[in-house]
C-alpha cells in the first residue's frame, strides 16, 4: 500500500486479509491513525531496491523462460548493484 491507496475501504480490506498497513494518513484526515514510522521507512527501502533492479531490462521484461535463469540474473544484478557501495 502507498498513500494513494490509504482510503478506508482499502485499509479495511488489508486488515481483513491479515496485512498490517503501514501507510501514513493524509494530513486532512479528521481521525488519523497511528502507524509504525520505522516499518514505513523500511518498506520504502525495499521499493527503491526493486526500482534499481528494474534498470536491468532483462529483469523488468522477464525475457528468461526458466525460473532458475531469471533468479541467477537477479543475483548478478544485486551483486552489480552492491559493488559500488563496497
């Protein structure tokens, strides 16, 4: 979930399915709810990681037919992404 989906119906569905929504309420809400800020920040890190992985056209378009080959390329992309930070 993201702020675009912070409506009451979407939030109720997420709770019904057993998910813990960590979306902050919009500023104009009359009854804002509490949320875990740390968990929201970590969720954002995961989203940014997937955005960086999608730079690789082969991952974004899913050219590989075999799951093993696709997973191997994801491993290579993660290694390539982590190398500059070392």
